[in-house]
């Protein structure tokens, strides 16, 4: 049993560092403050003084470890847990917190990634985990989503992070952290006292009063590169506070503020902050009701911002007028590659304006425009074909084509069959074909580069639709990369290709 001030665990027989001991007792003290252990100090004191009680507690904890957590049972526990450092400390912490140890955590304590999502840890359970991770040097990515750890648990996690030097990615989404949790996390970020570079805090009841904490953290933090604050309730006022400080941040590259009721004023402030920001590459503002005025603010920001490459403003009540205001920025921006605008009340007019803005801009780097709910017509398709001849890397995702239901759809030859014929004629392997496209030689081709190369292949007559079909098959999980490394070991020219085609045909309905 751990005795305050001794730094020694009687049950495990090993010395406990001062940092671990400090956090352990700090967690217990915090629990007292929150009313979790108000009547247990006397009982814990008696236990620590009684050898018989200590032995009984050891036996009880061992029994709980063996029989209570059945999510990951092993045939040979002795072998599974051999050499895992920190397990004894975790068991000691569980005993102090009076929680059942999680076997999955113990088994993975020596691995870089631990997923404890949906484990029902609660504040006490996560505090035991925090104690065990104070001096841990192996875990770099920790998942704690949906564990109802509350503010108390979040506070202990932040205390641990001030001492831990290995944890880099942390997910604490959907944990009811509320204002006190937000304050503790923001304080940690402002002090730059952790090694975190990716932090997920989605769905934690952060209201507009918490935005001030995160705004200050944004201004002072220079380590976190990815921050997810989606599905909270910052509202317009919160958006205004965050926008004011966004320009000062020099580290954040990915920011998710979707589902936050930012509305017009909040987005206008963020647009202003975006003008002066020189680091942010991916921004998600979907489902915020930003409207046409928000679109105007973002369009103005895109005129001067030369860093942002991905903007998601899906489902934001932006109509054709708003799309045209956004186009003012698209007509001059030379950096944005992906624009997501699905589920906005756009028609052919707005869709045409977006496509025309790319056509007009000689500096445009646009690779994807998602307007998947918009019904287009043949005039739009002709314009798209024209633009894609100029910018072969561009992919526009639209809805149905007007009138195509009454017409017999145009038949396109299977693109893999077309490639097969070409390879047979030239006695090439499929791997050779991809290798000629791959400029870097790393067997992974960005989808935009692949589109461009295929459109510019004079010997393989594939149109935009066929290339789109080919991309969907080769990048079926939409990673943005065509990975052909699995083709390297194939030997014969025709047989290898035929095997690929057969597989493709099996997948087709």
C-alpha cells in the first residue's frame, strides 16, 4: 500500500517516484474537493497502517484483476504481462481509487497506442490511468473517448501531461468536461507544458464562456498542430473570441469547429483571423449556419491567405449569392485544394459560379469541389469537361444530371480493360504502368497527380468519367493516395494484368 510521504509501495515492493506519488495524492485530494471521498480518509489511513488489511486488499485487487474485466482475457496471464513496466503502479492506484483495473490498459502499457474508448472509466478510473502514465515513456497515443471522466478526470490528465514526456496524441471527446475541464486543458496548452501535438475534445459541453480559455491558449500555444473542438456550443460570441486570437497562432495546422452554432458573427471573426494566420491548413466549419455573410468573410480571407488547403463549409445555409461572394476569393487564391460545400441550398447558378472561378484563376490549385446535392445539367457537364482539360487534377462531386433518367446513359468502356489492352500491346506489367506515373518513386501517387497523369496520357483514351471510376476503385477508402506497392512482385506482363482485371470485374455489380 502506498503511504503518503514514503514513496514506497508495500504491495509491489518498488519505489514510487516523487512525481507519481505527488499526482496520486493530488488526485485523491481533488476527489475530496469534488465530494467523491469525503468520508474515506480515515478508512484509508487505517488500511495503510494495518498489514492484515493491506494483505487483504492485495488479494482482493488480484481477484478483481483476474475476474472482473473480461473484455480481453488471455490464456497465459503470466506471459502476457511479463516485462510490462508500470503495471504495479497502476494496480496500486486502482486500489487507492477503489476501481477495478482495466486489463486492456495493463496489457498495452508498453505499446505506443492504447484505445480505452467506451470503457466506462469514470473520474476515478481515469485518475488511476493518469498516475500510471506520469513516468511512462512508451505510450504516445491515448484514446479516452466516451468515458464520462468529467472535469475531475480531465484535471488529473492535465496534471499528468505536465510531467509526461511521451504522449503526443490524446482523444478526450464526449466526456462531459464542461467549463472546469476546459479551463484546465486550456491552461495546460497556454503554458506549453506538454508534448501533445494532436488533441480531440469534441462533444464536451463547452459553452461560450469556455471560448475565452481556448482563445488565450490559441494565442500562446506553439506545440499543438491538430485541435478538434467540434460538437460544442461556442455560439457566435465564442466564435468571435476564437477568431480574434486565430491570427496570432503559429502552430495549429488542423482545426475542427463544426457543429458549434458559430453563425454569422462568429464566422466573420474567424474569417478576419484567417487573413493573418500563417499556419492553418485544414479548417472545418460545417454545420454552423454561417450563411451568405459568413461565406463573404471567408471569401475575403481567401484573397490574402496563402496557407489554407482544405475548407469544409458543408450544410451552412449558403445559397447562390453566398457562393458568388466566396468566389471572389477563389478567383485569386493560389493555395486552396479542397472545398466542401455539400448540403447547401445551391442550384446550377451557384455550381457554375464555383467552377467558373477556378477556370478564371491561373493560380488555382483546386483539386476537389464537393457540391454533391446539386442537380446539374448538360451545360454544366460541358463546362466541367472544358475546365478539366485545362486542370486535369480537378474533381467536382455533384448530384444527378438533369434529364439523364429519361435518356439512355452513355456507356463507357471499363477503364481497367482499356489499360489492359494498352499493356498487352506494349508487353508491360501493371506495376510498370504505375511506376512511369510515379514521379517520386515511393509507390504512392496522390490522387490529384494520378488524375493529371491519366488525363495527359495520349496513348490511353480515357475521359473524365472513366478516370473518376478508376480513382474510386484504386482509392476505394478515399485516402487521397493511389498505393500500388502490392503490384511490385507480380511477374508476367499479361497474366498479372488479367488477374487485376478479373478482380475488378468481380467487384462490379
